């Protein structure tokens, strides 16, 4: 009986991971709705025009409303009243997270900042509650559980958004637009007035301060992620990974601040690399707590050779090296003419490594796409992403060399920032997908090995 204890422990852990916890479900939907609101609000505050700006703010509100609808539809026992309560919970959590943004109204030029904050928070609860009430009248939608995995994916999405905002900061050379830390121009970071933040986009203050607020959102999400893993996941390595993610996020925030106060380029490079590592670790937790991973069995059995798995691991390592080179080039080129010797050496190393990575990625993508299930999907996406990355890399190269060397946010081409930031963001997705290929190759090989070892002997 003692020999069965580890298996029983695993089954118990899997049961908790796949349990349909209403609290965790509402938490996941709340964070996802808030993340969507932040994305739309970020775009709206770029001052794209009155009509488009209003549309984007409308989409932000619709995200919260839809979150209430989803929360209600997934609650199989919901009616109008229960649906409103569930939606209100989603709105309340979103309102508390949005305090990271709206608390600054206390220092704004608007009269009655506190009243504005209260109205916005109550509005979040009401909008999501109404969505929940309507969802209670719609056809219920069954959930497959695995809400730990879903929350981890939400956390990865928030982190990916932070990576994008960070790339925009680097692209506009706005990393030092706010010269102090942890304050912002002497204000508490949460109380820096939004009116000053968006007064003149050419100063870069908006991009830098928005990135700081997004980083705080990631920090809160990481704390909740760590707690969720501790409560619902009994696997020791998962708990350690959740703790490691939280420590890395804390270190990431400190490095970002020290980059401002110490003007250290090395910290900026490490800061950019660690962000993508955090994203990959969150995605790893998401995949390894999913229903498909935990219940992998005969239908997922693969004939994956050890060589195929090793090549996928080599691709992950090569992408990490490429990430370091790319981060070093992108941060140093802000202070150098891209045609100068030091910048050219880094650029040639980046291009050379890109060719090596592309060959390995195509090999891994083709070998993975020849299998079935999750690994096949990862292989196809890997091929798509590596093709897109090569196109964006060429576009970024052209944009950088066409642009005239100059300092200051106002003189940086928007097209250049969009292309280079997209290249960086797609690189993060490429690293993530390569890791998924390595993980699924390892997991499904272990399934086949386990089934072979437990097969009856003739």
C-alpha cells in the first residue's frame, strides 16, 4: 500500500487542480476583464481622436460587462439575482484593481476627485452586475474546470501586456522620462495626476508611467498567482515555481527602479530579459495545471524520440541567448549610432543567431506538427511565429537604418517603434511556444513510458 501513496497523492492534487471552484472562477474572470480594460484604456489615452477614443473607452466598459455575463453563464445555478451577485463580485475585484489608475484622480484638476473615484468604482460593480443579471437569463455554459490553469494564463497575458508597454518605452527612448523612483515627479506613484501623464505624449512620461502602473498590476497578479498555487496545487515543484515567479517579479520591479536612479544600461538589459522569462514560467504553470496535461493518456500517446525533445530544449536555450543579444542591441543602440562599430558587432551577432534559431525552430516546428494533439498545435504555431519574426526583424532593421540618429521621444518614428516593439513581443511568444514544444514532448514521452512500464507482461 505504501507504494501507492505517491500515486494517490498525485490523484488528490489533480482533483484539486481540476475542481470547479466558484471563487477561483470569479477571480480569473475579474483579472481577465480588468486586463482587457487596461489594454483598451492604454490605447484610448494615446489620443487617437475623439471618435476612436470614445469607442475604445466603450470597449473597456464592454469588457467588464462581458465579464459579468461570462461569470453568470458559467455558474450553472445562476438566475437573474444570483447572476447579478456573481457579476458584482467581478466588478468589485476589477474596481479594486483599477484603483491603481483612478486613485490619481485625488491629485487631478477635477473637482471632487474622491467623488469621481467612488463613482467609477460603483460603476464597475453595477456594469458587471448588470452583465451577470443578463447572463443569468442566457443558456448556461458548462466549464471544464482547471481554473488554476486559466488564472495562470490570465497572469501570463497581463505580463505580456507589460512586455509590450516596456518595449514601447524602449522604442521611444522614454525610460528616463520620469526621473525619480519609487515616486513620480515627487508624487506617490499611484497619485501622479493622469492629466499631467497625458498632457504631452512627446515627453515620454505617459509611456514610462503607464509601464510602471502595468508593472504594479503584474505584481498584484503574481501575488494572487502564488496564493492560488499554494491553495489548489499540492505539487511541490509547482509551489516552488509559483514562489520563484513572485520573487522574479519583485526583483524585476527593483531592477526597473534602479535602472532609473543609477542609469545602468546593464540593469535595463537584464530587466528586459527577465520579463520574458517570467512570461514563460507563468505559461509553464498554466500548461502543467491544465486538464489535458493532467489527464494525458492513451489518446495523447506519442512516438517522440529523445533527440526530438533534446532539439526542442536546444531551441529554448538558443532563443534565450538571442534574447540577451537582442536586448543588449536595443538598449545600447539608443546611445549609439546603429552604424558604429559596437552596435554593428551586436547587430551582426543578432542576425547570425537569428539564422541559427530559424533553422532549429523550423526543424522543431516540422517535427512537432507531424504528431497530434497539443504538440501538433504548438508546432504549427511555432512555424507561424518564426516566419513572422523574420519578417518583423527585416522590418525593424530597415526602420532603424532609415531613421536619422537623434535623441528624444518626439524625434523617434512611430513606425519604427511599432515594428521594433512588435518584433520584441513576437520574440517573447516565440520563446513561449518553443518552451511549450519542449514541455509537451517531455510530458507525452513520459505518458508513453509510464504506460509501457505498467503494461501486463505476457
